[in-house]
């Protein structure tokens, strides 16, 4: 996707400097900063403190983290310790575990002197795989938008609600929930996107709104609790979200508040789709509510917000009384029964064991 008139990915290996570079998302939308990740501590901070975020991007970042550590210390002990350290940074998104497993499986049989080169090649491959998966999610997902567009009067846009940021900033490129939108615009289908602010970190306001503006896509920012009202009044045609982990039975774990959007969509007979690469499916789980660990994050994310002041300064301000107790679960689980369908790189399927097995027979449990 483009920033200004220049194409960027969210993470890349720079050939000239031999450095891994990322867009530091903490400063968007007010500052666009590219930073180098050149040691293991930087990768741990980047994932844990959300310089990067989004399940696919977290996995890609961790893969590059293994590569950088293999330059410094390619021993078996270093490999295992690095995998454990990176895995502990974010417990909910399954792509992190998947990517680390890929790197461990590849590198363990190799002699130490071959590991760094092999790790770089695999990390780059994981990134390319993610880009292609997300492109194909758009190819399949745009068909859903086309069907709705065909029912519209001339000049009417398809109105789509998103939650959090499941755009290219959450992946290596294209995004998951946004990929069908970008394909629709490329095919001259009018779309209008309602962007949830997504408290407490405001990824919708900070990231999705910025992304859509960069691509010249019609959108409006709304408070999280406005979605149900818009659905009741016929303003929403379709909901598409992303996911950080989806069970083999179709339960979807995504940013906190997704479940409430699914309930509102169900009550108003509005299709609710989830877009995901297959690396986000946890085939070992069947009950998302009972089995998926929900990350509890820093209370400061709730008690304070970043604001751009009238003089242009960006500052953090407190929005509640001092010493207010806080609960900050980062994700919730939407049961499969509330999900109209899953948009994957292989097509669209029912959110069920049977639906996923049809698209991914090699992964389905017997």
C-alpha cells in the first residue's frame, strides 16, 4: 500500500543497510517513522509494546527477530531461549507461535554457521507468503461486496463497518479485512467505510482512518458504541473484521468489542464476515471462549489517551480520577454461530469445523 506516493510494507529487509526496518505504529497518524530493529531486545520491545501489531505482522516480526539473533548467537540454546522470549511477548495471536515454530523446525537440524542465512531466507518467505495470502483474501472477499453493490441504486456506496485495524499495517501488506475494500476500489466499486475508534488504543482512529485516507477511500470515524445504532437505521450493509486467533470450529478471537458488533449485526440481519489468513487458525482448539488466552494489558492504555493539542504538540492526558482501578482485556471471542463466514486465501467458508475442513482438509483434525 502507499504512503503518499511511495509504496511501503509494514516490515522489510533493507538490502543496502542489511537492516530489518519497520513502520513504528506508535506515532501514527501524527508522525510517520521508520526504525531499524537490530537486536533481540528491540524485537521484544517492538512486539510487546506494539511498535508493530496485528497477528500476521507479529509473526513476521518474530521470524526476523530469530534471524537477527542467529547472527549474534546461532547456538541451540540461543535459538530455544529466543523462541521462548518472543513467544511470551503476546499470548493471544497464534501467528506468533506459528512463525516461531516454522523457524525452529527449519533451523534446528542445521549447523550453526548456516542458521543466519537460512533464517533470513525463511523470514522473507514468511513475509511474501503473508502478502499473497492477504491479496487472495481480497480476491475472494471482493465478491461479497460486488453482490451487495449489484443491489444498490446507481451512485450508492456499499457501507462497510470495520473494527480495530485489520489493514496493511496489521499485516505485511494488503491487510485482512481491508483487502476486499482495496480490491473493490481497484474495480471501481463505490465503498464507504465506518471506522470504529477501537478503544483503548484507538487503532481504528489512529491507523485504519490513516490507511484509508492514504488510499483515498471514503470513510467516517465513529465511536465504538455507534455501530449498533447505524445498523438499526440501515446505514451498514456489511461488517468485516480481522482476527488474532480462530479455532478449528470457527470461533473468532479479535480486538475487544468485536463480539458486541457481531451481536448487533446478528440482531439486525447484517452479514458479519471475518477475514483471515490460514496461519491465524489454531487447529488445536475447538472452544474459543474456554481455551483462548486473553491478554490483559497495561491499565495506562485505558486511563490515558494521546491527543494532538491545538499548538500541534502530541501529549498523553489522563481521562479518569487518580488511582481508578482498571480492567483491560485486549480481546474477546465471537462464537461461530454469530459469524456469517470466514474469508480466507482459499475462499469463503462457513465458520464451522466442516466449513474449514472443506478449504483446508490437510489441517483439519480427524
